[in-house]
């Protein structure tokens, strides 16, 4: 395993398995106030999901 602290700091940018930045974002699943994005690493072929939570809402009058 690589250094845990480094992985935590780079969370969401690098592979949780090998630490590579060669990650690809895939299919996004959305549910109430939360979304999951399927991610994969092109270096070691690890797969995981990134979780996004709704934290704010901005109204856009131009829409
Ligand atoms: Zn990897």
C-alpha cells in the first residue's frame, strides 16, 4: 500500500489503489441529493465510485 495520508489529500483525483492520476470517470447515478460516479484506473484497473452530495443550490434566472 502507498502512503495513506497522501491518498486522503488527493481524494477524488487519484486512484485509491495505486495512487495514479490516470483515472477515468464513467457512468453517473443520481438519487435525491446525492450522486455516484463510477470511476476506474487505467493503470491498475481498480474500480470505485465517487460520491457527490448536494451542498448548496443556486438559482439561475437565465435558465
Ligand atoms: Zn490504480
